[in-house]
């Protein structure tokens, strides 16, 4: 029995099954995720699951610490979302925050343009936090101290407001993560 024998027996919703498996394995077995995504794109019946497959690919690359590949894959997700506006992920916030928190200076302008486009889409405290934190980190790196301080203070306010972000479970390890951002902003 080979690794993917069950797939040959899947009759309906095989594409969905592949993508769900790929998303499930992104952290623990990212190489299997990449293999499943390749199989999906080679054998798919339609393009309905393309966005989630691209997201699985991006997260697998990120798990493998292959940052350039992860960034490109996240950009592919954004392109898919632009093509199909009813399909939305959190990539419009996660990618700029990734770029900002990892200090990928060559991508700052791209990240800022994505943040500007997604300004009205911040529905949850975690979204506001990510939007503000990404803006603060990039502004700091670009020497825009006043902008950085303003965004940082507002990010910390939303994160600490009655512990909403942590208590709602919207930000894993909220205390440690927010403290890390706090230290970064006010060194």
C-alpha cells in the first residue's frame, strides 16, 4: 500500500479531500503537504479548491522556513482572491505581518499596498492587531518613528483591551506574542 492509495478510491470530492489533508499536514509534515498540493494541481477536476491548496503550499513552505517560497505562495493566494473576490482568506493580513515581523525589507512596499487595500476588512480584534503591528514594524524600519509609535500603541491597546484577543482565543500565545511586539516597538 503506497502513501496515497486511499486517494485512488476517493470518488466524489477528491479534490477537497486532497486539500483538507494538505492543510492538516502543513506543520507536522510539510513535505507531504507540498506533494499533496502538487497531486491536486496535476489531477484536479475544477479550480474550486485552488485558493486553499495555494494556502496549504504557503503554510508548508513557512513551516520549512523557506521564506521566499512562502511569500510567493501567499502572493499566489492573494492573486486567486483578486480573481475570485468571494473567496477570502486571512492572507491580506498574515502576509504583511509575516513580511514585517521577519524584516523582509524588499517586500515592504508590497506589504504596505496590501495593508492599504485591506483597511476596511478588519472585523476582529486580532485583525486590527495584525494590521496595526505590521504597519508599526514597517514604519519603524523605514524610519517613520511617529507613524510607528502611533500604530504600535493602537496595536497594544486593541490587544490589551480587557484581554479580548487572548481571552477570545483569537491569538495563540497572546501574552508572549504581544510582549514580543511591545519589546520590538519600544526598545
